[in-house]
C-alpha cells in the first residue's frame, strides 16, 4: 500500500485565511488542494494562448478580456516571452489590409 506524501499543515484555518485574503473558505480549500503540476500545466497553456492570440493581432486588453485575466498579466507574459526569444510576429495580412480574424 502506497501512501501519498503528507503536505505541511497550515498554521491557520481555512476561515482565517479566507478572511485575510478576502475570499471564501471554499476558495481556500480548493486552492490549497490543487497539485502544483496541475497548476503549472494550466499556467503553461494560458501563456501559450496569450502568445497565440497576440500573433492573431489582438491587443493586450482584448486578450485579457477573452481569457478572464488582467491586462497586466498579459503584458508580463508577453514581455517574458520576448525575453525568452519567442517569436511574437503577427500573422500575415489576409490581403485586405487587416490581420486575419480569429475564429
């Protein structure tokens, strides 16, 4: 029988953390329960989607609205992508003088 590794216990209750951070107790429980690898995978997908939408010609605030994140986060992720050497060139024009529309 294999046991899961024990996580370090919180020093505060879910209710105390919820009050401190202005969220619900359920949010605290859900956030604490998420595996790091799951979070990192979701974060990686979001970064890839930000770059893809940028390449399609969307502006930062439009990307933020579509992904339900802040415009600041979009800006940070695009800056990180640039410094990592990711090609952020926008797609070629459709021939009508506009960047190809998304979906």
